C-alpha cells in the first residue's frame, strides 16, 4: 500500500471517529486529544514513508552500487520522537574499498549509531 492510500485510509477512519465522538457528546478537550493522536500518527507515517523512499533511492543509485555492496537487508530500527515511535527498515552496507560498514540511510538523515531517542524528544522540546 502506497503512502497516498495509507493517508486516505487514516483520514477516513479519523473523520468517522471524530464524527462519532461529536454525536456522542464528547467534550472539546477529548476532541482535541483525538485530533492530536491522529496528527501524531499521520506525522509518523509521513516520516516512515519518507525514510523508505530514501532507502529505496540509495539502494538503486549507481554510486552506491559502485562503492558499496549489500551485507544484509531489512534491519529494523525504532527511534522515539515527540510524535511517538518511528520504526523503519534499513540496509547494512559494506564499502568495497576499505571494508567499512554503514547504514547509508542513517548517514543520510544524520542518525547516530546507537541513537534511540530523537534529539528534540530527548531535550523535552
């Protein structure tokens, strides 16, 4: 399922949920809370989808193929963010010249080796 389909499904489900809450006489505060959860879920989906796009582009890029070979695929990583946990799959590469190893997608986004908490979340922002 592509991101547009996922977004449409998520928005449709959320609209139904909000409509039901309004009919049930929910408070404004509860409605705001439901909307906040939806926005956070939407944000996580956009981030995870964007990271997958970058991962796929790195995988098929000619310079990557020339300089790095795939050691293994689909290593999962989860990072806690202000939006909640973001989980993505990444590929572990070996440099053909110097035999160093890296997750190129992590490098692209500036994610450190053992990072589990996004910097803004860690700082309480």
